[in-house]
C-alpha cells in the first residue's frame, strides 16, 4: 500500500505538470475544427472508433501511412513506435515483453490478426512483408478487459484488407541491394451479388547481409512465399469473412542457439583464444609452485609456464590459471565437458570477427557485419492459418460477433552454436517445433441507451506444442560419436566379459568418483529412457525437499544413467547423418485457456464519461520434458590425470598423445531425465477509466488497469525451479488527445506508472546437479514510470510532419531472493568474477534499483512527407529519422551486455501518375549505415564468457514499380 500511495503521489504531480505544459499553447484553438489531418479509425476497443476518441495509448498505421513510411519489416515498424523494441521473434512495450525465449511460457504482448490471437509475433509481423494490410495498431498498457488472451504489456493488431465487390488488382515488383527481389500482387472482386474474394500472392527473396568468412553462405538472407485467399459474404445484417494462407519461409539465419553470431567479447577482452583446448580457470596461490604440469599435491599450486591472472571482485582478490586439459577438472558448471570450439582455428579469422575492445558492445556500422561459421545456418517454417469472422447485426443497437481460427505450423532451424568455422571442433544447435492451436470467441456489442454501451465476450484457446532440440557435431567428433574408453585398469578390474555398464561403474570406483543417479541402464540412454524405463525403477518425486523434485506442479520425476556408447540413431535429431549428438531435449506443452470479459461505458454528459471493465481467465497447462545428455563423473585432479593416462589420452608428463580423447572432467556417462507437470492458473483483472472532453477536439483520460500473464514451466533444462507463478501489473495512466490549428495539428500524449510484480525472468540459479542451472523465476517487483508523445502536423495540404518521443524508466524495486537464500542474480556470465574462483554467494548481484532489460530509456523518431505536384503526376518525398537509446540485455546489467544508442535515417521518393494507377518508388534505408543491436546472448565460463549479438540491417536501397487496375 505504501508503494501504491508513493506512486500515486508522484503520479498526481506529473498530472498537474502535464496539464500545464500541454494545453497552454493551444487553448486558443480549442473550438470545433474541420478538415486537415485525416481521421484514423481503429478497433482497439473491439469496435470501430477514431483514434482521437479512443482512451488508450495507441499508435496506428493505416495502409496509406504504411506505404508512405515504406514499412516492410520488423525494424521499419520498430522505428516509429514509442517505448517499444522488437526482437526477431518477440516485442517488448514499456519494458514488458519476453526476456527469454523458451517453451513453457506465454508472450507478454498479445498479437492479434483480424481479431484472432496469434501465439507468434515473429510470424504475424513478417507476414506478406506488411503488404495488403489495412491497419496496424499497437496498444500500450495492459489490455485484459477486452482481449480474451490477456496481454499484460499491450497488444498488436494486424487488420488485413477485406474483399469487396468492386474489381481491383495490383502488381508490384521491387529490386534492391543484396540481391533483393520481391513480387507482390492481388486480385479482388465480386463472385456473386453477396460474395467477394481477394487473392494475395507474395514472393520475396534477398541474399545475406552478414559476410561469412567460414564455409557458409552470407547470413541473414530470406526466401518467403505466401498465398492468401480471403472471402467475404454479406447482406444487410450479416457479414461473414474467412481468410486462409499457406506460407513457407526460409533463411540463412544469423543467430546462434541463444542470439547472435557477431562476437564482441571473450574473457572480457577482444581476443578469441585458439590456444586453449578447454575453457576455464582454477584457483592458484602465486606464492606456491607446482613441481610439474601434473603435480597437484599442494593445494592451489601454480602450474609452471602458465600465466597467472588476477581478479578483484567486490574487494575480494583471487588468482587463477587456465586449466591444464585432462589434469585440472572442469568443475565450475553443470557439465563442463565441452572443448573450446575455437581451438586450433585460424587466428586471423578469429581476429577479424571479434568486434570492439571486448569491454563493451561497440558502436557498429555496415562494415562490421562479419562472422565465421561452418555453414549450418538454416531456418525454415511452414505455416498454415485460417480465420473466420462472422458479424450479425441483430438490431440497430445489438451486434453479435464470432471469431474463430486454426493455426498449424512446423518450424525447424540449425544454427552454428560455437560461432566459428572451425572444422576440428564444431557444435551445431538443431530445433524442430510443431505448433497446433485453435480458438473460439463470441462477442456482444450492445448500445443499452444512447449514453450507455456494453461489450462482452467469451473466449477459449487450445494449443499443443511439441519441441525437439539438440546439440550435435556434424563432423562426428569422436568425443561423442565413439564409445567411451574406460581405461585399461578399470576394464581389467571389471573382467574380460563385463558389460559396458559394469565397466563404467568399475571406473567410477577405481578413480574415486560418485556414481551417477540411478546408473541402471546397460547402454547409452535416450531422451525417453527415464520416462519409459527409469520411472519403473524409481520415482524421485519428493525425494528431496528442493523444487527440482518437490515443486507442487510436478507429477513425476525420473532419472536413469548408463554408459556412453557413442551417439546413435536414438539420440540423433539433426540432419542425417549427424553423429556427435551431446544433448537432446524433447518437450511437450499443452494449454487450455478460457476467459470471460466485459467493458461498459456510460456517457454522463457531453463532457464526462466513465468506463468500467473486468475479466476472469483460467489457464490449464500440462507439460513434460525428456532429455538426455553426455556428462562426466567429476574426479579430483590426480584421479582425472590417472584416468586420462589409463585411456592413453595423456602421457606421463600430461602431454596429449593424440591417440585418445582427453576427458576434461572425468568418466563419461549418459543421463536421461523425465519430468511431468500440471498446473492451473486463475486470474481476474479490471479497468476503470474516466474521460473528460472539454471540446469536441480534446480528450483527457485517467485510468487504472490491471493485467496478468499466466505462469508456466521451465522446460528443457531440468531447471532447479520447474514452474513459476503468474505476473501481475497495475497501471496508472493519464492521457491527452487533441486536434488543434484547424485540425492541422494532432498531439497525443500520456504519462503512466506501473507496479509490476513477479516478473518472469530467466537467469541462473543454484542447482542440485552442481553449479547453477537456467530457471525462470519471478522477480518480486519493478516500478516503471514513463512519458510518451506523438504528434502530426500538416503546415500545408501537401506536407506532413510527424514524430514521437518516449521516456521509460523501468527499474526493479525489490530484491530477489531464491529458495536457497541467494539475494539478487548470480553473475555466471561475468568474466571478472569466474565461477571457478568465486562462490555463488560471492557472485550475487543485487538488482533492486537496476534498470530492466530490453527497453531503451529514451526513444524518438521524426519524419517529413512532402508532395510535389507535376504536370504528369506527383512525387512524394519522405525523410525519416529514428534514434534508440542504449539497451540492457542481461539482468546483471554489465557494461559488456549493454548495447549503445543508434540511429537510422531513411529516404524515399515515389512518383505517381495523374491517373493514380502507376507508381515508381526509389528508397534508401539506413542512409548512414549505422548498426544497432536487436538481441544478445552471453556464455558462461564453459565457453570463455563469449558475448555475441544480432545486428540491425545495413544500408540498402531499391526501386519498386506498382501497377493498379480497376477500382484502386
């Protein structure tokens, strides 16, 4: 309550200040005005109204503005939306979106296509290259009382152009930089007196824009093909719309498993090490020397000939040396068994692909778009969707509407996870996802009286997602593709005819390791071995009082281990043949969601109105995760060296023999996990809004709105925390919308404050497996304060100026404390505090007061569109400028995880003939070739704290020709 009162006090101060600075310059122009800027009709509140009469923070692009601004992709769209960032697959508004991409949760911003909920913003926002779209609406703030699938951060509506009786058609071609070749077209018209149809065909392609110095094609290309058929049947009281599409999309993807192939840092510097066989440090005392490369009889002795590094974290000085492969166990992470994938690779290529000084993400331009891969960078999805909208005008004051949709798509990708073109050590990430979902929604629109209206709805949504993912080595690294050698000593002790399982267990006994959990399987385990066999041996549900085993959402927990007999068809999910699979997880997630909602508005008099809304929703989620991993039983340094000697991997001096694989941690084995989960979520939300309209051209509104995002599951990691609770937000917003100067000036502004609770964040937490694991845990609270301004000015009929500015101060306002008592987040990706040298407690980083991820504090854009009349037509000139402030990409908010501000300037000229049926457009996007960051990934000590980013597009230009026919 104290927090709410504090926020409300600050809110009212802003209220008074906001009123003073906003309306004073225009009080003289508040009389009724006509003409000027064209009215934009939106359906943000599920029925048509002018954007200036809609008491929401909303940015809308109608078809004319989409064409004028040359909006054709996510980056184009992002530049002109306040307080918003768009990642390749997700969108964040006012600091609320999705901080991570993982199965088991929901997006924070709802996406709707023709009123139907779409689970994937990435597909909807790239559909048809935003061609033949009637309108795009971006609603900022929670939208739970009018949208069945609650949207805690906001909603994005894509409204497509509907068929009509009048014949019309269009053909458009576009060619440009990087081999860009795109074709668009539609044909529209009546089939019968009541039935009309619209067929849209789009084919788009472009070469890569990121140069690959390795074996692959240049990255970030695309080939996109989409066929859409829309039908409309209507008479006096009934309108029936049906739309279906078949889309196939492929590209040479520029993202690794996390995000990004452009490397900006390793070990906190700008040198990618190719001299280390394995990453990581071990603690040493500089005053104590080891007698040899393999001698560890004195604790923390320094290895001769190895550099000693000094660290100072939180005033704690520690010293470390790089690991001696096969001698010093890699004990600092859950597995710690992967090699350095850059080992032995070309140092010139590594230097050419490391950008900046490694201390921070540098400012980039188009010449910096260079990387190196093995050429496994393919993304593809096949998408089919159908939507039905049926409207029945029962009587003049009552309308019923039905919305139904079905979506089915298959998504696959292979990405170069190691971010090198090294053929010796190579790791690829493969993903395959099948998504099937359907929904039904019934809405009622009732004008109870002339002053009182009601909107209500019932909604159901069903979704099933199956996801298979794995890491594999296409070159068949013998470390994984061949059966593990358990050493002559252990094999002899086990007996000549002993099974592989007995050999493994004997090796563990001989070299002093701890047996794997339930080591009962005779051969290499597969992803379903724990489910199909392990559960019959032992159920571990409730076996330990930690969330891994005792979370209330869990219904089954099983683990089983076996020897490592080499990769086989059971494990392989990558493209055949693909030996060397090391980690497979196969997950399934089912959601059944139901909601009921309403919103009613009462017009008290000509000046005042009040709106009340509410919603109730239920989400039922069922999931299971099945995974298998290559791992190694941890050994002491002396025993690890002895084991690698026994297998013939190291000689008596600790030098590699080249005859056998060096094991970095201990004795190889396979381990299969299975967890099943079930959970229900019930939430209710409300909205209270007061409208004040002193004139016909000015609207003030004050609202309090709540929203939520259902909780979910941590799937695919065997996370320390299997499930997480729902998010909640309370939004206080004051807004103004006004038209001035004979309707040649529109000013829309808002100021808001959020109390945002149990924020879904993905970070590292202590794990029962040892070290840390990736989990989604709710950050207790954040407070967001912001201001947004959008303006359009028409100084003369053929000239329009527009722009927007947003300020967003989104900060965590309470400390997070996990189930183990750790306060703050654990800095697993901080190269200045390695996990091998500092404890989990010492790596705690408080987040109270830290800015949130993925939202720039300041953001702005301006544009000028001028029309020059000619004897044979007209030319429209557009100049657009956008600027985005720095963005934090990790919860720890380290400088090397913060991207700098960037800007973009676009120019366009379009000639249109006098008849309006022929257009020629020339454009240059990103004139000054400035590159921003769209996403970032960081690795921990197992891969040298590598940092990589996803860039925005470089400068590119082109020309398009459009020919129109019929009633255009």
